[in-house]
């Protein structure tokens, strides 16, 4: 078929259709109308009997972000919608076979780049030799209009249906025409930690990743909704236990694969419960049963999930804190020597060791391009790095193993003269553990290779410590450091 000099190849034989004033090949536009059709602010389209797009005007390509080769005969009308709307659109498509005149329905569409916007599809069926051959119509972008009624039924962040639409679907299925109906409830563990520690923007990304796992691992006709901050529900019609278990297992396997291949700072973990409506039970009864089963799994796996998240955080910290080069071991040796000169309580030695190991845990929340930047940091970049003390503090509060050292993690970059961060406290208001660590950490950092500079010699590093004594470092502790690190090169 020809359109402004472009050829769209049809996969089937050209046929005449009967609901047009002049018979011509499906999908073609008379030459005299080509310019006008392309200039319209709406999408003009045609599909075959399976919903595959056989024609779209220039506006359609631009609106959805596709090339001709990427859209025509490659995408169905349903592919242009968010996952939660595809089932509804397919049902409408089937009903359209018997429709007379133009019908209109609102949906949430999705561009090639993943961005979403509300649309209204005006369509009517077309026939070839008396048989339904597809639909033709117009798609109108509603994003510039006043609030669309459908927008209120879609979760804008994930593109899934929201709780309102979920409850409507529950009401629709209550009559039993599509029994047996199953319900899966998924609770996303770890979202509170992500939001509290890394911020809601990162939490939003966490939710999008979880949504994509659900979207890709449920059946096309399943209804997937985000019904709460970290809770998702899936409705499956005409299923038995074997089918619903297959879907649950697929989701669990996909989460495992995601965590194995994805570099996100916090692994996904979902507690999952399910139920199938029993005779004489309502769907609300089944939802409560699925929710109860989900919480049983959540309670049983709480410790396992914490260990999973804890392990991932430590793995990321090690990758970002030069631990593989022996930094932590060297600093620990210096810290324990200093602590030994002042009869540090034996009962707190284990906490001190933990503090040395995990003081920079908050670096998991700082971008690699800043941490490993080969040149000097800008003021804005350094401000971002300074956040790691507070991030580490919030992580430590989340895990019982680290509660005792949370306050030390928060204050380990405070300076003796009060010009440190994040609180600006000074002198002996800074915990002793933080004052000891700051000297040991600074010495090892200065004498080790870093992406942004070459190492100093031990004597040069000690001179720098002495210069900053009383300014950045506790002067008495610097003297003690000198005592335990006497060498000819340091005199």
C-alpha cells in the first residue's frame, strides 16, 4: 500500500472491503487526502482481524515514537497500551465485531520510550467479503485536555491499574461468569528501607522494577494492579491451582534472575500469597485469604529477607570502599593499636571492629561516577558524597546487627574544630570512636592509591596529620598515633 511515497507491505492478499464508498485496497489513502491525513493532530489507523496495525498516519508514528518499520505490521493496537489496559482493549476489540457505528473508549497508552499518556480510541469495524477484517479509527491524545476519567484508574508511576480500577474489576467478576477466579497478592519487601535511606526517587525506581517483573511474568489476560504503596494484586480468571502456582513460580524465578543480573543497590523480594474463590465465597473472601497467606510468608521469611538485603548492601559497600585492596584491615589495625593505648573497654572492642568495617556503608547510595571520579570533585559532587554519613546511619538503624554503631557512623566525618559534617559538632562532643577512626582512615587513605591521586609516603602522611592536629583531628590522639607508629621515616 502506498502512503506519501512509502510502501507498507501487507502480509495477506489485497482484498476489497464493503463499508467504503469506493472500493480500494485496505489501508490505502487516496493521494488527494494523504497530506491532509498526515497533518491531522490525531492518529488515523487501521488493523487486521487480529489487531495488528496495517496503517497509521504520520501523526501516529510521531505520537508513539516508532518508525514505519517498527510499527506497521510489527505492533498490534494492544502493544501501544499499558499492560493493565490490554485485556480491556482485547475484550473491546472482540465486541467491535458486532458493533454498528463508531464506538469510543479511553485507555492509558505507552510510547516506545516507556512514557505514558491518556488516549481515546474512536473505532468501527471494517469487513472484507462479508467477514470481519479489523477496525479503523482515530486515536486522540487526551493529555492536554481536562482530566480524563480513565487517568484516575491508572497508576501513573508503574502503568498498572490502580486500586480503583482493581475494585471495579473485582465487582465485574463477582457474578461468577469467569470462575474459577484466582487472586495473587504480592508485597514488596524493602521499599521502606529504600525510601527512608535513599529517597523516594530511588523508591520509585524500585517500584518500577518490581512492576516490570510482574508485567512480564503474568499472562496477557491477567489483571495486574498496584493497590497500595508496596502491594500488588493479580486477578486470574478461569484458572485452577496448577495454573496459579505456575504463575507464582514464574514470578519468583523472575525475581531471582533480576537480582542475579541487575546492579540495583537493593535486591527485589516479594512476599506472595494466593487463593482461588471457593463455592459460596465472594471475591473479597478470596482476597482476604490471599492476603493472609501473603503475611504468613512475609513473617516466615522476614529474617531471610533482611539477610538478603543486608548482604547486598555489604557487597555494594565493598565494591565502593576499596575493601578489596585491604583498606578495612589496615584501618582496623591502626584503630585497635590506638584503642589499646587508652585501655579501651574490652566489652566494646567488637562494636569498634564493626564500626571500622562498616563506617562507610552509606557509600552504597552515592553514584559510582562521583565516588570514582579521577579528578577533583565539584562543590555539588562533594555535597553528594557528604550524604553518605546520614545514609549509613539510616541503614544501620534498619539492621539490628548495626544499631550499636549507628551514631558513630553518623558522626565519623565530624572535625575537632566543628567544621566537619553532617552535624558540625566539635571537640569531645565527637564520640571517641569517631576521633580514633578519622586519624586511622585519613592516614591509610593518604598512603594508598586512589583514582584521583597518587599515594603519599608514610612520612608525608604523618606530617599532614600533625599539621591538621587541633583543626581536623584530636591533637592528643595524633600524639598517641605518633607513639604507636614510630619509625625512622616518621621522625
